[in-house]
């Protein structure tokens, strides 16, 4: 089944949202989603890296030898991350401080590497660009969405502006446990909405589902599709 | 027609219901509630009522919203509300208490499927959420209208040696609403044991281990520190929660020793002066494994087959 260009783009937004459905890149989502400002910066930085690396890897997909493809992907990704890092450090020093190590860690972000491996290395340039854009915006949507709730309840502010008066904050929301709670709620909400719309879930999520011709050997490779509950399987091929 | 009834097990039924058990727990908690009103004034009662009411309301609304059978009448939400309120100081702002109730009923209990499915004690989850969110409010003990004056502010756990046995036994010191009057808590505990609601194994082992290890680790006044802080409240009413404690007697002993170890470690070496909350929550998480390890074998049954590798 060939997907249309629009489908490739919207895939990453909801149906195969990289964070809430594919469960990739959760680490930075939990850590950065404390403030809306930081989350927005992180989301846009990741989107840029993702689009850039997807395009370049797609261009080079016939040149890169299969056996050393991962190091090659990393070199491409690292190039874009260094670019972003320098620009952010030069022009947005506040954001640079807020993101800290997580900006540099985009190099090993599993969304970027995952899309390179699962999509860009097998598809054309335009498709890869759209996929990178969709996935990046999907990530941005989630991290900003979680950050809005966390900043509002935990710090009483929104993008730095005070909404709830001082003294009425629930501190745990900005701490790690709050991050996990909101992550879980966001995941439940998305799945609830998708179920409402009657979308079926394919357990072989994150690829075209053609496990017979796939060399990736992921943990959730499905030889015969028996899961008919329409639910998500707990196991995922990769961890963040 | 034959008069023989054929049925599958269970064949022996008890007249006890969740409701009657929870009612017993509420009765057992009443002396501590009365003591808290005497010690800290009328606001203690008010907070408790609000907490209970809000817990019941939350459970009702959640179950209505999800079109589940409404289980408010089993009184478990009332007990949770009581215990959450017992875990806050009398000066606690009401909205903070409500956040604790919300965490207890929705987060810890209903999201996991309601009574019997929660893997952690709901009241303690409420306490933990409040502890991380409102640390200052939860550890500032100022009495208002009762016997305890506003000057006594620190929990005796910080320095148990400076309090006499009688002071600790009757709770004439700062602390959260329900934990201070040791005598009332013990009275309720004895009532629960006599009524057969709980077995005394977990509280005895837990408190015993804590005292012993506090002494062994070189803590101050081990016997008196057993009466101070939330140890009695936790050991008698929270660690013995059916859902989140082991089934067998052997398991209960292991559970009690583990809780005692963690409590003593945190009290003697940790940054927090109180370790009961963390100990019970950690213990709750281990309960399924303890149950697995201490499964009772029917008489004459073969030893359990080793589980196949890779399963």
C-alpha cells in the first residue's frame, strides 16, 4: 500500500506519534517539558535536525554501505546537531542554558535515529522530508502540550507569564514524578481520541508492517498477525 | 430430584463484607480522631470531614463518569479520606488536602481499577504527593485551639530523647493530625485484632524490627522513637491494608522486616526524619513478589515445578 504525501506527513502527528505511540525520545520529553519556552525550543531544534538528517540520509541511502549504516547516520545527525547547538548558543543563550545537555543529546535521540533507520534509508527525498517534518512536529506538539499543563499547574505560569497567583502551585508536577504522570495522561488521551475516531492500531507500528522483507529484526516483528484486540502491544522494538 | 447441591468452591462463606470491615477500621480510627480534636482543636475534625467527603465524592463522580458500578457504599473511600487527613498537620490549607485526596482516590486507586486493584496504599500516595508538593506546609506543626500550643513545632522524631514516655503516649507534641496520640492508635489496633480484621503479625514485626534496627544503627532513644512519628499509624492501619500486603503469614513477616529495615535506615541515616511513608510504599511494590515466593503448598502436593527458562 502506497501512502500519499499527506498521509506521510500526518502520520507522525497523531497515528504514529513518535513520543506517545512509538515511545521514542521519552527522556527529553520528561526532562524538558517543565517550561513551555524550553519545550518549544527543544521541539523546534529536534524538528530541524530530523528534517535535515532525513533528507541527507535519504540522498545518501544508495551510497551508505549497509554494514556501517549506523555510524554513517550518527555522523550526519551529529553534523546537524552541532549546527543547531552553535546557532542556539550564539543567538538564544537563555534557551541554550535551559536545554543544557539535552540539546547535544539529540545526536543519540532515538526518534532521529529511528526515522533514519526505518524511513529515510528506504524512501525518497521528498517523502523523507515530509516524514521528518511530521515526526518533528508530532514531537513538538506533545512536548509543548505536556509543558503547558506542567508549567501551569506546577509553576503557575505560562510561557513565563504568571497565571495562577503565588502560593497555589502543586510542586510535584514540575518534578520527575509529575513528568511521568503527565506523560501517562497524554498517552491515554491520545489513544482515547484515536479510539473514538475508530482508528485501529497495528501492533507492527513504526514501519510499513512488511516484516517478511525487513532486515531490521526488531523485537516486535510479527510473522502472523493474531492481535485483533485493536490495542497497543506493550513491547516496543526500541528503548529510549 | 436429588437433594444434593453441586457447586464449585468456595464452599465456606463468611458474613463479613468489605463494608463491615471498613466500618471496623473507621471505628478503630475514632479514638485517634477524638484525641486529635482534644489535642489540636476543632479544625482537626473539620479537615477530616472535608477529606472523607471529598474522597467519597471523587469516587462517585469518577465511577459515574466511566459508567462503572458505584462502589461508594463499601466505605473504603471514607477510610482513605480519614487516613489522608490523618497525615496532614492541623494547620494544612484545605485545598492542599484536596490535592492529596485527588491523588489518593483517582491516581492511586481508580486509575488502576478501583478497590482491590491498587498496588500502592492510596492514602500514602496522597501523602507522598502532598509531601513533594507542599513540603513546608506538611512539616510545619502549629497547634491552634487544643492542648498543644503553637510553640511546639518540630516533630519529636528530630529529637525523641527530649520527650517523656507519657508525652509521647498521649501525643502532647507537634505532629500530623492522626499520628501523635499513640495510646488511641494502639487502642484502635487492639480493637481491629480482636475483631479479626487484621492479624497482629505485620504491626508487631514492623515495629519490633524498627526499634531493634534503630538501636543497632545507633539511633537516639529507639523505644521512644517507636511511639513518635507515623510508625504506629502506618504499621497498624496502612501496612495492613489487605490489597497491598502479603497473603501468607510467612510473607507478612518478610514484609514487616523489610518495612522495619527501610524505616530505620531512613530515620537514622536519611535526610528525612520520617521514613514510614517510603518504607510502606516500597514494601507495597514488593508484595506481588513476596506472595510468589511464599505461596502455600497444599499438603501432599508435589514441589512446585521449576519454571522453564525463558518464560
